[in-house]
C-alpha cells in the first residue's frame, strides 16, 4: 500500500506543478534592480578601460544568471538538463578565447615578418 500512496502523491505533485513563494521573485527583482543601478553607476562615475568593461560584464552575467536560475526555473531542474543548456555556451566562450589568443599571435607574426603598413 505504501508504494501506491507514494505513487499517488508523486502524481499529485506533478499535476500541481512547482509553486514558489512570491517573496523569492520580489527579492530577485530587487537584486536585478540593484545590479542594474550598479551597472549605470559605472558609467555615471566615469570609469574607463578594463575596469569599466569588467564591471559591466560582471553585472551583466550576474543578472543573466539570476534570470535563468529563478525566472526560467533552472535552479529546480535536474543537473543533466542544466549541463545540457549551460555547457555549450561555456564551451563556445572558451573557443572564442582560444581564437582571440591565436589572432594576437597571427598579427604579431605578420608584423614581425612583413612590417607595419605605411
């Protein structure tokens, strides 16, 4: 009998779906607002160079992570599904970084052998 009741309980849970407290969504919305304010402050304070772009990219990634985790319910999915969705873009970023490093090698080699354009 216990297997039957467990099966019925699992079916009832599957039919009702996941319900998350509204407080969670309000907290995430508040965090998104704060991170956006920080991103605008980077421009307002006149930061330049690598610091500016590093901070903007950091805030952007944090906001995207919150949106994917909470609003797209990725935090409650199976780990295999999370890997299937997040791993390919991560590998693309790694390959882009490899191509950037190779492009620097290529331009330096061309400059060394052919000289700067006049």
